[in-house]
């Protein structure tokens, strides 16, 4: 698998984990020292914090998440993906955009930072 295919698969794997209601699966693409940067909340670093965030979101009703990858770039050991997202949180419909920063380290390609925000 090429580097670009690998980072695209990691991008998709987070959504697959959320929709499977499996916080561990959603956390697997992140580096051990990776971090989430969700809107309206402090940065959450490390697998335990990331897993806890996704579990709370799943428990809160996050479902039917769809990500539309609009760009993926690899340069050496660094990659960035960007796209739009949609989903539901209970009765509330969500729409927004996201960007992932990935790095290729000793453990292969992993998500270092995940940031997103919602459309008004």
C-alpha cells in the first residue's frame, strides 16, 4: 500500500470505529502521543484521553458519521488529510470540516493531531 493510500485508510478508520460504536477501534489510528483538538474543548492527548473522548461521544449518541475526504498530501514523513463531515448526535444533525496531521514514525503512519469544527 502506498503512503497516500495508508493515510487515507487511517483517516477512514476513525469514522469506521465511531460508526461501529467501538472507541478502541476509533483510537487505533492515533499515535500514542497523538491528540484531539475538538471544538469548544481543551486538547486531549494520548490514547486514554482520545479513547475516553470517543467513548463519551458514542455514549452521547454520535452516529451515522460520514467523512468526505477532499485532500490528502504526503511529503516525506509528514501527511495531512482534509475533508468535510456529517453525522448525528441524538436528534441534532452535525456538519463541519476536519484536518488530520499524520507522521510516519517507528510505529508506521499514525495520526498526530485531529482538529475539526462545525458549520454554523
